[in-house]
C-alpha cells in the first residue's frame, strides 16, 4: 500500500499550482491596468466633449465678438447678466466668465475638471462677410499622477462656430 506522495509528484503539483497562480495574478493585473487607462481616456474625452459643446453654444448665442486674442474670447451676450461672456484659459483649465469686463469677469465657472490639463488654446476670428465665425483649438491631457507612460492620454479639439 502506498502511504504518501513521492518527491516528483510534489514538485509537479507545486509547479502546476504556481503556474495557475502566476497566470491569475497577471490576468487580474491586466484587468486593473486596463480599467485605470480606460477611466483616464473616458475622463479626457468627457471633458473635451462637454467643454467643446459649451464653447460652441456660447459662441452661437452671442450677438457680437467684443474682443478676441489667441487665448481669450470675449462675446457680447443678449442676456444682461451674462454680458460680456468670456472664455479663457487659466491655471491649465478652461473657464467661462460672465459680467464685469472682458479683462475680468464677475462670475467664472470652470469648463474642465481638475483631472485634466488644458493647453495650446487658440482662438481665431474667421469672419467673412456676414458670417461671424470663430475657430478654436485646444489640447486636453489626462493628469497622470502615477507617471506611467502607458497611462498617458491626450486629445485635441479643433472646432468652428458662427454667431447666429
């Protein structure tokens, strides 16, 4: 009668269990890494979509272009409390300001979250004839607090909107 396992059987058993354990750890690590990267990309795209939509909406609702520089846009608004409407970049965030003057708004709201960095904002006046058109471009990057290269993500928006 056999009362125990041989040394070869124990080594084979440990090798099989170790292989399954290593494969499981790699699988879980890939899932977690993929989730983090996906979350970062989703955050960047979400901020891009919302800020682009809001900037385009403000341009379309404006009655005139008050002033425009490469990083600052000031629009005349038909609503008194929102006149002038200012879109600008400050501390790597896009802001929407109302009231006051084109140099400083009375009330400002961030258009992007603190989880992203906005750079390379450029406004340009493409008005031709009666069509008052503004082109704008900017880049949004996810804030990669870990510093891992594979978790870097950025995208650039280039849009055009006309005052109606």
